[in-house]
C-alpha cells in the first residue's frame, strides 16, 4: 500500500515550460507532481504571451514575479535566487524539446520532458552525455507506465510464468482524428505539421507509448530489425502519417507488431499490449488499466486485479496502491506514480546515491533515446519502400 508519510527532506522546487491555460497535459503534470508533496511549483513560463503567462500563473498560486516571458529568462532569473528552481518540466510542442532540455541541463536543472525527447538519436545521445556530465536526471513522461498492472506483467514475465516469449503485439489506435479536425483545432494542427511535430505523427505521438509498454513489460527486450508501412489517409497530413504498421524481429527469436493510428474510426483509445509465451499469455488494455488478463494454455482465462495479495506486491511498482482493491485508480494515479519515482531519482542523484539509481526503474534518458530510435528506424523503412532495416 502507498505510504503517504514518505517524504523527501524538502520538496523539490519545480518550474514548468508550457502547459498553460487550457492545456490538458499541463494540468495532469501539475496534478501528478504535487500529489505526494515531492515537488512544489514555484515558477513557470506557461505561455508565449507574457501577459497570459502571468495571468494564468497567478491564478494557480505562483508569484507573478516568477511567471516569466520565456524559458531562458526563467532559467537565468531563477539561478540568481537561493530558492530557485531545481527541476523543470517541458510541456511544449515537440520542436522545442531538444533546445529546452539542453538549456535546462546547462543551467544545472533536472528535467522532466514530454516525448519524443527530440528529433534524432544523435540529439538524444548528446542530451544523455550532458545529463551525465552535469549529474542531472532526465525523466520522460510515458504516463501509462505508472500503472501497477504493467509492472505485475513485468514480474510475471521475469519469473517465467509465460515461458519463452514468442510474440508481442502492441497497438495504440484511436479514431479521434479520422477526419481533418486540425482545420479547426490548433492542438492537433501542430501535431501534423512537420516543422513543429518532427518527422512523424502517430508513431511519435502514440506509437512510442505502446512500444515503451513492451520495453517495461519484457525485460531485456532488444529489436534486431523492423519493417514499417505508414499512410496519410487524410492527405493534407502528408508527409506525416496518421496510420502505421510495424513488424519486429527481436533478438532471441521473438516477433512483434505495432499498430499506431488516429483513424481507427469509432475507437476511443485501443492501447493494448499482448505478450505471448510458450506457456501462457498476458494482455493489458489502458481503458481497463486495473486489470491484467492471464491466459494459461488449457486453463480458464484469469483476470488479475490491482491491489490483491496474489500479486507481486513486494515490488514497489506493483504494490504502490493508493486505494484498496476494487476501487478504480486511473491516469492521474499512474502519472503521480511516475512523478513520485522521478522525485526519488532526483533526490538520489542530488545525494550521490548511485546504489539506489542502479536498481531503480523510471522512464529515463534511455527510454527517451529508444523512442527516438524507433521513430527514426520506422521512417527509414517506410520511406525506402518498406524495407527491413537493422535496429543498430
């Protein structure tokens, strides 16, 4: 059970870039970060319009003097203060992630960044080296991986309950953009604009979520090669895809598929992952995140529920239940679990506690790098006649 008495000695002083008025993602960052008192929001550059930034910031309780017109001003001014920010969250369109993350690390700040971390693997590796040299943590908000049953699946796979892993099917295929809604929706418009979103739409926006679930669930998952086909069914979105299929060959002989789509008409989310082994299979669906389907060959299908004693609750990522079994926990709890772990990692880094970090899971810089690598390799394959490409 979650221990609400657990605290850092002092909450980490925290700032945000983006995530201002009307931002769904900004709200979930704030709600998750402050839930366990590990972070205290004290500053922000919430909007490109300075007046709107101040207006919004003061309405959520921030000192107007600490509501900044841009992130560089925030970093410079906060560095002058004894109580300046120690951490920054980046909740902006993709185009800005790399430069903001780099500037934050150069300013001595820990970073929590939306995905994709950047546009190229070379940029991601540069951020990795910079974070290591500065002794800072980079966390990536793969917000679905805070759910306990994702980690229950990981423990079952680690323990051999499924046998040898043979097949991994991943999908995140909703239907909300099956028409050209970006014509009247700025929040979608930038996602289908290459100069802002980068070289991919659904692969980077939602496909990386599904892929990272597989990375979390299946220890030591390594892709050998892949082939990708991508389409722009709404033609104005080209060259960015609104649908993509990927086939994977993993090291060790397992195979997998990924379907990323925003044109799956009628579907709400349809983010699912199914892992098939030689003895049994597991399936998790984010619309029913408190349950995990466990199917052993020759036995009735079992539905495992969050919060029960038959789970691997000794693993903190499984046993961190904020309320008893039978009560539904949701996306805010998943995000809060991630921010909790970000906070512990940053506190350990500040204290030089490498022993904790060596055996501590959170979506870190490596998760960010692999998400960018996936996008790069899928585009390389799809744009060259759907050829197989090595993942190295």
